[in-house]
């Protein structure tokens, strides 16, 4: 058994108010109901919570939550993690209530990042998702979106995500001149081209960026206009990626890492997919801001 989607992310941030405005007014997420402990939550679809903001000093990723199909799949992933030497903790009822899931286990990846595996997310169809600024986001079986993580030991990280959690290889992107290049590994667990990408970088933030996929290109253009109107800095302008074909731009969050806002990505069919290596990150655009 393997994980099937990125269910939620938890961020530790200094500026809760700044993040609230950024997520709601610029990106277009919907404010959710705070958790029993009072943690601010945000929605991107009918799932009750997709992103949690915890007040703290790190301004970085706090944890990732990956979904599995059912309790049997959760037990299978727990057994695989223990077989591969990773500690597993069964979450309490209160901890599950904080994440609004039915059952959950906890572990850590080789870089010390908290990773939670769950089944049975709470839905809120009685309060349908509505964005005040866009037509919506691509989620469903593709999950929340994707994250790009900095890792100290790419081989160890790959063993964790591929062997223990069941991610499958999508492709590689090689950046930089020969002798100085780095190789970014892209992994999928559903039709989304990648749910996790691993970059061999260390010493900075764990989270390089997270991505949300909007329904239309016009949604992306409108988000770009909102960034300009609100003086939200961009790290990279509009462009199209080589591997997933997404048209996107990168906005700098109040914590200093990026959020990629895009649309139009291709999907993976495991029956026909072929792993490739790309020598550039973009077909066009994505020019870095000065």
C-alpha cells in the first residue's frame, strides 16, 4: 500500500495576519473553522482543512499530511515504515481531531520533518468551498498540490518517500553547469505530475515552495494582477515548466519561501509514463526577479 495524495500542510509562521491576507485575498483560499486548539485553517475545496498556520519563529514547513485510502492501507504503511527503520506513533483521538481526520500515524523523514499519514479526512459539503477571487482549484484525486523540499541526503530521502511511502518516480531536472549541477527528483503518488520534489540543498528552509493549481489560466493571470496591486514580490515571473507543462509564477510568501500559482499541468498515467531527464526547468519564462 502507498500514500495516495498530499492531504494537508502545516506551517509555522511569525506573521499570522500577513499570511491570512495573503492566502485569502491573494491566493484565494477560504478561511476554515479553527481547530479545537485554536489553530487557523484554510480550505481549497470541500475538505474541512488543507492548510494550518501555527504561530512560531521558524517561518517554515512544520509537517506534511499524506492521505491513504482506508484503515487497512494505513496499517500497511505503518508496517512498511517500521520495516524500513522509521519510528511510528499512533495519533490520539485529540490529535486526530486537531487534523480533522479519522485515523492517523506520525513519523519523521530523514531530514527530521514531521510526516503524518491519515485516512478519513473530514469533509464540509454543508459549507461549500467558495473563493472570493478565483473559480477554484484542481484537487480531488490529485490532492492539495505539491511541495518542493530541501534535503541533505537525496538518497536517504528517496528511500523514505519511494520505498516507505510508495511514491513513484516522475522525472529529473538537472540545473547548473557540469561539475556544479544539482539534480531535482520529482515523485508522484496519483495523476498529479509530482506531489513531492526533492532538491539536494541544506542550510536553508525545509520548504522551497508549495504549489496550488487553479482551474483556469485566467485565474492565474488574475492572481498575478493581485500580486502586482498588493505589492507582493515575485521570485519568478510567468512561465511554463518543462516537465509538468504547468504555466505558473512564483510569489514570495510572508515567511520568505514561495508559493507557485499555476494551471494547465499534464497528468501521469503509470501504464504509459516514461521517466525523463530535463536540462532546464522552463520551456519559456519564469525569469527571476532582480
